[in-house]
């Protein structure tokens, strides 16, 4: 089983968040568990190629 980092916050009774490597794609849930479920679905959509032109964040090593 893989793990993926995500960023989340609570705003006006909703849990909002995004996958750390894909900050352009946000989702929400009425509970923390629902947010995690939506983030899992989003991960599947992104990694399966269902969403075209996905931008990703990477780290660059420089001298």
C-alpha cells in the first residue's frame, strides 16, 4: 500500500484539501473521512490519465 501526502484545512464547516504533489486539484468533504475518500478518488483519476495535462510539483537538486 502506498501513501501520499496531502494538505488540508477546515473552512466554514468543510474540510478542503489537495494532494501535495498536485496542488492545482482541490477537493472537499463534509468530514475529514469524506475528504480523504475524495482525495483517494482524485489520486486514482490523476494517476490513471483520466485528467489531461496534469501539472505536478517536483524537487530540483542544485549545486
